[in-house]
C-alpha cells in the first residue's frame, strides 16, 4: 500500500493521475479476486480513469447483504478484523479487513486528526465505543495513536461519567456524536456546571450533520458551539468503505482522500451530477484488500461542493448529508427528509430529545409522528409551538406527542443500540420511499 499524505498539495492533474492509477488497480484486482465482481463486471470494458466509472453498474447494499462471501477478495486466513454496520436499514453487513486495511483506516483518520491540530501530548476524550464490531471506535483510536496524541478511551458511558472525566483530565480534543454533546450541555446546565471551563478546544463530531446545505452551522451545530465554545469539525464515515471524509480548518465541506477512496454524486439512474446538485453518494474504495467496493450506493444524499477550498487542499469535497434516500417522506404532497425536521426540533427551547416515527396511512401515503422529550409534557401551548416551528422550517405538520426525556431516551437506545436512532421507519414495503421493517 502506498499512501500520499501530501496529495492535496499536488497539482490537480497529478492528483487525478494517482487516483486513476489506484482506481484501475482496484477494478482489475476486484475482477481477478472477487467472485461478485468477476461476474458483474465480466462484460465491461477496461477502467482506466474516473470518467470510465459511469460505464459500470452500481453495487447495492442488498447485494452485499445477500452475497457477502462473494465480495471477499482474500483468503480467510488473511482477515485480521471483522466489523459491521448497525443494521439500521436491514440486516447488518459484516466487513472483513486485512492488516493493511486496518492500516489504511488508521492513515485515513490520522489525516483528519492532524488537520484538527492533533499532536503528541494532546489528550483526546473518545466517546465512541470499540466493542460490538463498531469500526468508528477502532478508527478514531488508531488515528489518535498514529498522530501521536493521547487517547482517553471512555466509550459509551452515562453523561455524568463523561463530565467527571472532562473535569478530571481536561482533554484538549474530543470525539463524540452531536446528540451526546447536546445532552452533556443540558446536564451541565441543570447541574450548575460551567461547561466551557472544562470543554476541549476542539471536537470531532460523528454521525449527525452539524452543517447545513450552505456549509454553515445548522441548529444542532450552533447549539453545541454556544454551549461548549469548542471549534467543531465535522466528519462523514462509512463502515463498508473503511474510510471517512473530513473537514479542514476552513470548514467549507468534507474533503475526500483521493488515494483512499473515490466519490461520485449521481442521479436516480446512476449518472454523475454536476457540483452543487444533490444526489446519492457512491463510493469506490481504493487500496482495499479484503472487500473492495466499486460504485457502492451509500443511500445518503449530498452534493459535490463546487470550487476550490480556501485551505488550498485539492481533491473532491462533499457537503453534509442532507438525508437518506430511503428515509424520504411525502406528507400531504410535501417531500421532506427527517433531518430537516430534526434540525427544526433542535432549535426549539424546551425540546430535550426526540424520535420521529414514520408509518403508512390507509391510502398508502406517508404519516409521521414526532415524539418529543420535554419537561413541559403537559403543556398544550408548547405542543402547538412545536407544530408551528415545524411548519415554518419543514413545511409539514406531523402529529406531535410530548413525553418525558427519559421515556424518549429509552426509545432512542431501544434494544441496546450503540448510537441513538432518531428516525424509525414503520412504512409498508413498497409505499413511498420506505423499506421493510
């Protein structure tokens, strides 16, 4: 494996040549060693540049779920790690990794942490679990190790434990999901703790988007910035890709790593879209040994950021994830993604947490219930105010049920989930853009 840590500083033509060479090697290797790609790409022409990708079929998660062994491109004895997806949109996908694949994962995260300013002696509070086959916890720990900083492996713990460790160890960096950062801010406020006195200078936020389509902080991002006072860095990772996109200090989109993965944004037919147009994100992994993926449909909606980044780094950037293709709702003629509703809820004073539940009306259209955790559960005027805010922001008026924060929290982590599930899809198969339970 040959990495190019300085690839972002090279001329655009040289970045493209390195990317294209690695792409050709990936496709050739997949056809030679992966039974699935030997079958599906048998009749395609040679792939030598990124422009050739549009001639290839896409790879679906359903194929990966149905035929996982046919994607394996190394002998079983070379598999060093097994990780898995959460199974949010179906059965979990188990992803094998060789030692070199883990090294690739480590290098990917080293770059993200180094862009944040991580350095030897800098302490990082890692609020991401390493158990239960979770690749993100492994990735962040490996990245911290490789950049030479100090890892504080806290994982998933009660909020009070996180605050206690922040006060005791005073880390300069943190890795966490935004919802946890918001929950810690609420606990600190309710406990009379000066959060800014113990907050790290920088935080890498994983999972939910903290930027809007304009690349500025959304309601969730602003809430965390106001409460913590930390510089926030966004990231987007995919278990199947064994890699992530990272924000640089300019905070103008998520940079790809051109020698680690290749990204496309496409329309419904799989055709590439111009920068700025929203579509589905496709990933082709580069320098992966165990399970290379070619034009893998992530199901996530984003856009390629047009123009050059103010930081001077070359290569493709994507915007925040605007929503999941399968989660798209059509309520009384209005199309909306759950993330739009979530962003509106975060901005409402008095909303502590929430779960969105989609179902199907008798006429086959989509129905949405919003369960809001609040200390004002018996306040009908507050419920009306929530409805008005959702209408103004998302142009829909879903059914709203007010409940206690503890009851909603139990729904968020129902079944021992390792990260909160804010959207639950109970729509009937074939209705709208839903999927089976």
